[in-house]
C-alpha cells in the first residue's frame, strides 16, 4: 500500500519507520515496539525475509533504548541468584549484527 504525500509517494514501510523513530525520539519505546509488533502480525513475514529480520531488530532496539534510558545497566547486581541478563553493550552489538545481515542480504539482490 502506498500513500501520496506532498513530497511524492510514501510506502507503508516508510510510514512505519517514520512513526517508529518518532516514538523513539519522544521516549515512547513501548509504543514504538507496539507499532513494529503490529506490523509483524500483519505482514506475517518470517525471520528469513529481510523485512521480518529488520522488524525483529527494531523490536530489540526499542527494548535496548528503554533499558538505556532507565539506566538499569548502571545498577549493581545485588544477588548472584538473579537471572543473568544480556549487557546493554551486547544487546546493541546483536542489533548491529542483525541490521548488517539485512543489508548484506539486500545488497546481494541488486548485484
């Protein structure tokens, strides 16, 4: 589905990305995650599909941004029996890897 805007044609994907990053910019990570999860349900694209991979990375990014803004990564671990969580740095590295993989997949289509 495409919509016509004053600057030309805008695809559904561009509208989704615009609203996602607008929510992130306004510190509304939960709403950003909801927008992406709704799109994942609508398109039902699997993890092999590059758009599905990107949507998965965007969900992870919203979670990482929420954790970053809560500064929870600065809190000391009070007990050794707590569930081991990924460090924030590892989360960002995983997101970077996933996005890089999508770019490599997509660039191979155009060669």
